[in-house]
C-alpha cells in the first residue's frame, strides 16, 4: 500500500481598502472565519455602533452588531436566523447570515461626526483621523501565496 502526503495550505483572503479613485490605502491578510470590527458613533444619538464582519465564501458577512440605543435607523429587529442578546451596556444582534455588498462602501466621518474606527487583527485604525470625510471601499480578494 502506497502512502503519500497532501500538503494542506491555508486558503486565505486579503482585505483591500481603497478610496474613490481606486488607490489602495490598506491591505491586510484575512483567513476564513477572521474579519474586522467597525465602530462608529451615531450622528444623532451619539451612541456607539459596532459591527463584527467575518470572511465567509470570499465575502464579508455581518457576524454581529452591537448597539446602545434604538432610534434613527439603528437596528431593532433580530436578523433572520439570528438571536438578540440584551446586556446592561446594550444589545447584540448575532448571526443571521447577512452578506454585505462587494465592495462595501463606507463613509468615514471626522472627530465631530462619526469617529469611525476599525480593528484589524486587534490593531486599532482610527479611520476618522487618517481618512476624515472620505468614502472608502472594503473588498475581499483571494490571497496569493503564503
């Protein structure tokens, strides 16, 4: 009986963040099940909104959203197939299989409006300081090589 080894390589993706002109601003490796956290301050409510996005099937999906209030366009319904968890600090909407458009177009505010931040591999990126009042696109592309 012959035996052989099959190399198993991680199938990964790359997060690409670009501006309206297509200039790549951020490029980071992402692996299946990994993603990023987007945090912003609601313009009217002045409360924090968080969205945890994960990579699945080569796209960004909303894994959970966390809100502290329920007014002015903030999520209030449990996503289909998801759950809602209420805590002392806010409400988490978990699951629901919501695939985001590719690219995800994201408007960044500034110190007064939005205070948008991203966490990529637990590294905080203050989008509102680096790219104030700009529109960014988040895309997932296959990663070549290691």
